[in-house]
C-alpha cells in the first residue's frame, strides 16, 4: 500500500520552477562597499593631513625665527580649532591631549621665535 501524501515520480513536473531571488537585505552590497570605501577615504585623508601638519610643525621648529614660529602656531591653532569643532564627539582625555599638544607647540614656537 502506498501513502497518498507522497507523490509518485509520474506526478512530479518535468522541470522545476525557478528559484525566486532572495529578498534584498537592509543594506545592499553596493551601499556597503560604498560605505567601506568612504570610510577608507576618510582615514586616508586624516592620515595625510596629520602627516602634513607634523611636517609643517617640524619645519617651523627647525627654521625658527618669525616664519618658523608662524608655521608652528598655525598648526597649534588648527589643532585647537579641530578640537572645538569636534567637541561633542571627543572624550575628555582626547580634548586634554589635543590642548596639551597645542600648548607644547605654542611654547616651542615662542622659544624658537624669541631666543635668549
């Protein structure tokens, strides 16, 4: 006796129906790749701008005098401005470190600008 719930091979269709495409996820692959690329680009931009700022500060300290002090003070002012602009997104420790670096750069610029 055969079970009526189990189909016989002659009852099965010759071709299987097409498999439906999966439902789109909340984030498509293209959007995710774009977000990752955007994040990498921002990281690259921060790294390059930090390296340029460090180079300008070092050149300013090496040159000395009024021009060197001006270069170094521009970097110190930039650090303070970026800290104020990102105030709500930075922690207290980050703020303190940034202000300490800006103060150290300012002190070194003044010492190089006005030697004894």
